[in-house]
C-alpha cells in the first residue's frame, strides 16, 4: 500500500519588529489600546512575550511605532501641487488615517510635538513657507493648521469610539438635529437655526472647508496693506 508523501511544513515568517508592529496595528483596530497586551500580541503572533521584548521594550514604544506606521502611509506631497492643495491633501490624509484607525488620534494628541507628528508639522511648515508667510508668523500659521487637523480628526475618532458599532450615522444625526431644533430659542438661537445643517453635513467636506477658512486667513494676512501679520484686530 503506497504511503502519502508528507507535505513539507510551512515555514513560519520570522519574527521582526515590522511584523510585530503590523500585528499591533491590527489588534489596536479590533480591540483598542486597552485590549493590546503583550500576552494577546504574543498569542496573535504565535510566539512568546519574551521574543517580542527582544524587538520592543514596552507598550509605550509599541504604541509609538504603531502610530508612526499608520502616519507613514499618508501620501507624500505631490510635486505639482500648489501649497494650498498640498496642505489640503495632507490634512485629508491625516483625517482619513485617524478615521480608519481611531486610536491614532489619542496617540498623536499625547505626542503632538514629537515624532511622527513632527513630520506632519514639518510638511505643513514647508507649505506655509511656500505661501510666503512672513517668518515671524510661520509658527503661528503652521500651528493653527496642525491644531485644527488634530482637533477635528481626533474628535471624529472620539465619536467613532464612543458610538455603538451598529449606529446608523443618518439616524443618529437626525436624532441630534431634532433635539437641537427643540432647544430654547432664547438660549440656543444659533444652534436651533443650524440644526438642519447638522443633519445633512458631510464630515470630510466640513473638515476641508475649515482648512480653506484657515488658508484664506493666512492669505489675507500675507496680503494685508500694512504688511502686518497677523492683521491687527479692529
């Protein structure tokens, strides 16, 4: 009776820092920061925690590396783009990255002046320079853009993490808009008035509109008649 030839065992991919970080990103997307432990990560990688510690010293380093890996996927600035378009594209890249990986927003907020966000700040700053913003105002302009990007994208991530996974966005916004429309007009006149806009708004479109408002202010300041930037308040 002929015996079946034994199939060669599949060689397991060697453990590397890149593989560990990739697995951490997957787990953060599914179980969140609180669910990411070295024990869970070791089980996910079919290895022992000691092997992971050889490549990563602790959870803080792992979270930083995972965040940097996500931010690194944001496309580089197009060589033929205007400074305004390059800033819009970069801002949307950050927005979409945080939208796809909500935990990234919290990580960037904790280390907004360190790597990897420092790289984003550098890219914004170069475009601010290309807009010919006076040197004394470049930090203010770049910081305003960075803070807006982090703030809005981060808040969007908080909303995603807070709401139940099965929440219907249209139904949720309709319910909130209905509540706003019933507020006391004496105390919440503006909020009542724009309730319908909340119901129909698009998050990405509103985000880009905010970027354009900041860019318009930067451009107006650069072109002010007396050369002062920011323009003096009246």
